[in-house]
């Protein structure tokens, strides 16, 4: 399964975002895409892609 979303802003630094998803088996890709370089340096907006397998168990 792969899901992408953004732009998303957060007080989390880039290293903290994968720490949320790695333990449950998702690879995280973070991109900062802003056309204007000055805005890019000041913006915390990021596009995030999660990739992994979702395994459902019957209870």
C-alpha cells in the first residue's frame, strides 16, 4: 500500500516523522517542493509518502 499526502505542516523535524511510522513497517519519503527558493527556506510544508504492507487479522 502506498499513500501520499501534503502539503502538510508540523512542528516535527524530518527525522521524527519516520520514527512514527517505521515501527509499524512503513517506509517514509519526505519532500519539500516549493517553486520559490525564498519561501522554500522559510516553509515547513512537506509532502509525505508512506509505503508498506497492511496486514489485517481476523479477531
